[in-house]
């Protein structure tokens, strides 16, 4: 059963579940250079956008990762491309971002004016958030006004604060401590301007800090609704019906850690399986800090390919033998059950 949580793979999982087609557009990548990015249109006309395809972490070379300059502009362009296909319902997966610009780039691509004191538009990147003086949504693409936008998030973090986008995620995207401070001030300022100019409070929004604040931005600019991506995908693939009556569920993730309980695939799948008294086993690439919390969510066993292979590099370079060995160990365990 294909599964995802709003991050990479969400489009493929939904297309596999309900059918549809993949289209491609040339968009502005996270560093401002042109890039090709796919988007899906499901059989019912719903557009599926993965922000990671246009504004993702993997699109930025390690040496150039800097969320003060990376932009979500290309994500807005993907939404524009889907609008051209007359899509009016959107599922936007926002995992795997390279950005921390609160979605101002995406908003600009859709026609929103985000202005400095002198009336000029702000530039790309989270470093520009502190320069915002005024937001004018009257110029937004009118087709968006009739659209329903569901945000498939994979975390519940708020926009700012100790658990917000800057402090928790920006260092992973290349931000220095000084840049984290700048981004934090920018996100606070962004929330204040949005509240003043648009009358929407995104300061404590659950999931607002996802994708560097894109969650909050989509709520502010597109009146989107944030939902756990894993729940959206579980519904689309009919996972509840498949788990009901099963003897065992096996699921996985690249790295299982404390975050896996909050909106990630293993925690979501295990929670559903628990409702029916079905055991869940996880095969992970690596067990990170706080992985033990998953035992409390109903997971019975966890197998790490890193441990089986002897090192993380070995597991990454030759995963299949380690997965086979994990499966063999699971089979042995089943005999004991």
C-alpha cells in the first residue's frame, strides 16, 4: 500500500491510489534558477503539489543551503500551472523544504504584493521577512479565490518560538545561529503584518511552521486548511479497510526518531493499526534520538538497516540485503507469535 505523509512521495502515493496523470512545468527553483518540476492531477481533477519538487532541500547543493535566500516562488508557480488545467481543488504536500520564507515567494508567484516601506517588492528568501511593510492580496490570481486548498503537513510545529520553523528546522537547512535569529525575527514580524493587513492570526497555528512557515503562508494567502498528510493519504489509499482483519502491518521511514510520532508515516500507521489490535513492525534506515517513543504509539518491533548492515553508509549503498535480513528476522519473530 503506497504511503506518504505530505513530504516526498505524496504525489506518487495519491496517484497510485486513485489514478491520474503527471504533468511538468518549468518553475523558479529554491535558488532562483529555472527548474523542471512535476505535479499530479488526480482522476477527480484534484491537483497534487509537492513543494519539495519545486522548492525542496534536495534541489540545493549542500554548500549553498541557506534559508535566508531560498524561495518558495516555484511552489506558487506549480499552483499557477495547475490552475491553467482548471484545477480548483488542491492538495499541497509541504515536507522536504529548503526554505524558511513563510510562503511569501509562493504568494508573489500567485500575484500577491508583498512590499517594503519604499513600495518595492521584497526579494527572495527568509531574510527578507523583516523588511515587509505591507501585504496586498487584492492582486492575487482571481482563480485562487474559488479554490479549495488542503495542506498535507508532516509536522505540528508552530510558525515561531522554541519549537518553530527557525529554531527547529532552519539549522538543518544550513542556517547559522545568527541566521536562525534573523529568521525568527522575520517570522514574528510576518505574523504581525498578516494579522494587521489580512486579519488572520497564524502565530500559534498547529503546523504553521512546516516547510519554513509555508503552512502558515498558505493559510494566510489561500485560506488553506492544514491536515496531517498521513491522514489524507491513509484515507485516499483506503488503508483502514486494508488494516481491518490483517495479522500484521509492516511500515518504515528513513530515520525513525521522536518526530516520527507527530504526523509521520510510522506513527500514523501504527495508530490506525492499534485501533484494530494489529501489531506494527517498522523497518527504518536509522534509529535516531527519541525513537523509543514509538513503542508507546503501538509499534511492537523496530529494525534498523544501519545496525544490520554494520554502518549507515553500507545500509545506504546496499539496502536490499539489509531489508531482506530484516524481513527474515520478522519471519522468525512471526513463528514465535
